[in-house]
């Protein structure tokens, strides 16, 4: 585990984008292409702003994303497909994009996505950490046992409140009850994991991640077992962890 602390979310995003781009270049040199996973949400704004400015062979990159609400149309402001297209995929000449689709035949959509993601390893995964310490939509207590790539989950109340707090929905009742999420197992298969976690609202989740051993009640603790995980914080999100944790 490596921890980097920046003064601002923008500096955090820029530093993470440089690392992600370097890892992608190495994958393209080695394999002729790179396969990446991207997360969404307000915490990722700084990363995307910097990432799309990186000089990369975008046409050699295949993108997967983490999660999507069940039965939410892409036209909705909270749709993660909409988010990724507007902030990333439509702005660069991306090779391929594989989106999580929560509409229509969800089981068939999951099966098709699973087939694609399992064809080859993921080189770089951008994995945020939620206010309730979730990774993707694996809310506590997360399923650490399944070997599926994606699954349908029920969203907990803390997760729903976060979505309202970030401005994606007007009320908790407006947040869909279910989502499709990449599983913890599938996330951990990535060769490199980078987590961008700015803002004061994430400080307790970071503290819980650092203070606890691996437990499904704090899903983000699983990331600490990965051989190549880098955690990017700003001063506010790092404000509740102690000096010993910063040197870990």
C-alpha cells in the first residue's frame, strides 16, 4: 500500500492521473493494449479532468466500469453511463467501452459483461471508497466470497444518503433500491489499483480503512491486501488518520 496526500482534490486527481497513465503505457508496450476499470462519483472529478489530458494511445485502451443503478435510464443525471460518456469516453478516441447496463434484461447484461471482462486481465482499476467504506456498490457487509464478476445488490441507507448529498438525487426515496456492481473479487483481480478519495466527508471511511483489519463490515479494508494499491488523499480526507498510518 502506498499513500499520497495532496493539498487539494485537483492536485490529488492530477497525481493519480499521472500514475494511471504510466501504468497504461507500460501495459500497451507489453501487450499492445490496456484494459482499465473506471469509477464515478463526485470524488473522481479531479481525476477525470487530468486524465483526459494525458498523452495516451487511447485507441488501444478498453474501458470497463464498476456499477450502475437497476432500471435507471441513461438520460438520468445520476446514470454512471452518462457520467462516463460526458466526462471521459466522448472526449477522447477510446478504443472500446463496456458499460454496466441496469435496464432491460439485467441477467443477460451481466452475463455479457462478465464474458468480456474475463477474456484478459485488467491492467489498471480506479476504485473509489464511499462514505460507508464501500468499494463500487459493495456496501457493508460486503460479499467477500462470491467469485462472480458482477452482481445485483441492495443499496444501504448510508449509500443512498451519499448519493443525495452529492446532488444526484433529490431525496433518499428517489435513489434506486438496487444496483449492479463489480464484485470485490473481480476488483481485486486488477494488476494495479488506484483509489482517489478526497473531501472531508470521506475522512471517517479512510480512518476505518486504516484502523481495521480486513473485514466485510468495512469493505475498503480488502484493498490493503492487494499487492499494488495506491491511495490518494487530500488534507481533508486524511484528517482523521494518524502519523503512523501515513507511513504505512
